[in-house]
């Protein structure tokens, strides 16, 4: 979370907030969700699949749904190989 710092200045000379160091792209995050359950809609492709993939890597048990039922089953089969979740 960022905090307002009245003494900090941004590159344009305006006031700035101070934020913790950003995480490197591709670096694993521990969201503290291992063992939790998530329902992801639209999970056969696109953002839904990407969200489901990230949750599975965190150890979340993910239920995938999609209007494309075969696509959801295919995504579930692929993701079950990926992570600690189910």
C-alpha cells in the first residue's frame, strides 16, 4: 500500500506517495490463499484462464466455469498439471 509523504517529490517536482518496492515481474507472490476455494467464471480462455492459472499456482482449489463447457474441462485438465491447487 502506498502512503502520502509530504516531503517526497515526483520527477515533475510535484508531491509524491511512497510505495513499497515493486515486485519483479514473473516473481511468485504469496497471497496467503493456499487451501482456499475460488470460483472463476469465463475460465476456458483469456483473463478467466489467466486468473485461474495464478490461483492454482498459489495452491487455491479452483472451480472453473465457462459457457464453453468443453473448453472449461480442457482448461481444468491443463491447470491440474500446473500447481498445488486442484
